[in-house]
């Protein structure tokens, strides 16, 4: 998987490309959590336009980042979802707590 991290003040945009599975979710989690726990990042946007596949680890990855941000009164958005991916996210319940665009 390819991940691009773009920081702008308190905002972090991550662009994901490929497959978000157990291995790649673990790598992303480590890097993002370092940025979130530093206190510098308050808003996270996950751009999923380039994702071909997600598994349950991806759902856990998203919910985990949501919890960290919510604890610090931050915000998480998911953008550029395909119809197929939005359906999976909605079925998981993520659509009830996170803005999906």
C-alpha cells in the first residue's frame, strides 16, 4: 500500500492507495498515532479514493483513530469513497459516527 501524509497546521490528510489490511493498517496506525499524540494534529481526513480493498483491520484502524481524535475534541472525515466502499463502511456502522463523503 502507498500512503501520502500531508500536514497543514492542525490538519492531517492521508491519501491511501492499494489495500488497507492488517499489515498496512498497523504501519499507518503507528505513524498517525505519533502525530495525533504530539498534540499538533486535531483534524484527520482520510482520502480513500485509491483504495482497492479493506478488511476488518481497516475498520478497526478507522475507529481507533476516531476515538483518539474524539478524546482530544478533534475531527475525522473520510473522503472520496466509492459506492462499494461506502456500503462497507455504512454496514460496519462507521457512517453513524464519522462523516463519509
